[in-house]
């Protein structure tokens, strides 16, 4: 089982840190810092620089931490929260299938991140090497990562974004 978790961690971590590097540094055809700030600005975030930093940190940092198996539940939470936000902002209205721009791929990443939050890094992880793996795995770590990701994303989407022009003000 540890070999399978290692494989999943490394692949997921490489993909997510690659996406983060695209946003941070413009690597592999990515938008870079300026493009990522522009993207968050166009999505209506009140503080696009902060939103771009959070997005990049969750993808790049979460990906590296997952790959290394270091504080695995926290890394899983970071990745899961980005996926919930991406689905809400971009993919939900396009349906399920990724061929139409839907959320299929994002759901798979979310599920893998939450599953890794529950299993922890296991045998071949820095968590294990540091002697903290037993304290960073279990059902409640997975449930916590899933729930915290939903809460963090909801906060970003509601408190972090400006109301569209013409939107009704609360009474």
C-alpha cells in the first residue's frame, strides 16, 4: 500500500506544483505572476494580488508538500481548496465532462487530495521520517481537509470577491 500512496503523492504533487509554477514563474506556457494577477482581477477578487498569491501557494506549495509527504493533510487541504474554487469559478457551468471544460478532472484531484489527507504520507514520506506520520493520518484528517477546503473556498468566493455592478445590496 505504501508504494501506491507514494506513486499517487508524487504524480499529484508533480502535477499541482507544475500548475503552481506556471502561475508563479510562467513556466511551461503558464501566465506567470502578472498573468495570474490579471486572471484573479478578471474573476472579481477584491485583492487580486493576494488571491493570486493564495492560488499559487496552494498549488505550488501544496504540490511540493504532497510529493514529499510532509504535513500531508495540510497539503491535501491546500490542493482541495483550490479545486473547489476552480470548479465554482470556471468549471461548474460547463457540466461534468472535461472535454466541455467541466469539472471532472478537478473532482478527481479533489478526491485524491482528500484521500491523501486521510491516509497521510505513509511509509515513504517525510512525515514518517520525522516520526509524525501516525499523528497526521486518519478519517478525521480527511473529513477535516474536505470540510476546511469547502469553507476556505466559500470564504474566498464570498468575502474575497467584490459584488458585481448592479448586484443587490443586503438589507
